[in-house]
C-alpha cells in the first residue's frame, strides 16, 4: 500500500506541476497586448483580402508564434536538487512590400517568459517588445535611399535577483526609439545593411523612481534623453539555413557624435528556429548588448561602470507558422 501511495503521489506531483506551469504562464503573458496586436494584423489581412489583387500581390507577410515549457519535479531525490517550472511565449510577424522602386519592410516581435523554482518566487526570464519599419527608394541596384523607425521596450517589471524589494526596469522604462536616414544595401531578400550618417536615438524612462536615480543614462530627475549620431543596422534572415533550421540575426550599432563617439552602443540578436514536426519546434536565441550610458548595478544596488550584457534562451514547445 505504501508503494502504491508513493507512486500515486509522484504522479500527482508531476501532473500538478504541469498544470501549474500552464496556468502560471497564461496568467502572466500580457494577453491584452497580444490580442491587440493580433487584432491589428487580422484587420490588416481582412482589408488586404478586400483590396484589389494588383495591390495585395506586392505584400509578403509571414509570422510565427510558439509556446515553450520546461518542468522538473523531484520527489525524495537522494542526490539533491530543486524542482522548477518555466515557460515562454514568442510571437513575431513581418509584412514587407515591394512595388517598383519602392520598398517597405515592417517587423514586430513580442517575447515574454517566466520561471519558478520551488524554493524561489516567480521570476521573469525573457521580456521584449520590438517594432521596426523601414521605407526605401531604389537609387540604383542594390542601393536604396531609406528612412528607418525603430522601437524597443519591455512589458513587465524587472528585478536584480535575488533582490525583489526594488525594481530596476518596467514598461517604457526604458524604451528606445531610433530615427535614421541613410543608404540601404540590399543585394537580395535575405540581407540588408543600412548605414545612416544622420540618426537620432531617444531614451525614455517614464517612471518617477527610476528617472530620479538617473537609470539608463538619463540625467537624474529627467524622463528623456536625446542623442545625435551615426547608425548602422544589419539584418540577415535565412529561411532554410539547413533542412528544418531557420536563422536570423540583427546587429545595431550607434555612435553618439556629441559624447564619447568612440564608445559604440551595440545590440546584436541571433536566433535559430528548429522545426521538429508540424507542431513542435525548438528555439535558440542570444542577445549581446553594450551601452556606455547604462551602468551595471549589483544585487546590493551599488553602481559600477558599463558592462557587456548577454542573454541566452533555449525552449522547446508548440509552434504555429504562417
């Protein structure tokens, strides 16, 4: 009887952990934002469906969403360890138009994930909102005169764990917005290299507490910072790097003309999407950042100089591609 009871308890713990992971993730994902974006693009598709065929044919729209989970459950585990539950939701869509000498590329991405160990509180793992729109006019193959708008922020509060008493980031704190005018080298549909000698970078910290401490490079008490400089943006998207593996990378470089132009801001994203079958996929991604105006703070709140930031993500789960 004791053996049967122990086996049933193990099954119960496993099922309870799985159910908990599903519900905690669904409860934490910013569903309102997701539904708003989905509704926006669904409306666009409907309008395109009602538009004349000669208008729709110039658009190329594609996207992918995935829901990833990982879970570890331990019961009477003699070797030690800690059970954990983690989940992440990833959504991305591109809408590009090419007509004559005019090119218009649009990209939106949303990522949100959380993790929880049995001995720790719920923690955020990944969080990103990204929007980019670029218009180009061909001045001679493969060169375009282009204008770019770029926006990045996050959706939830961030903490310097294990310290959860004071948050260090939140929605629109920070938010980054770039406007650039320059030349775009596009030899094919997969690769783009835009060089802008005239670019602006805006940093927003729309939180009184974070603004008062001068977080993310704004002057203490200010909620906004503007920079003028040179900008380089490289994107490479390979739909089939090898069989069932898609690859994409994006590199942003910015140099502030007015303050330490030799200290270049770097944001480099790399992502692999590996298809397992029609509904399952694996996602591997990395992000490397460096911003000379963003100082490193340790868990005690002490501020140090700027440092290279690095994030790595690996997930396996359900995937829908269109």
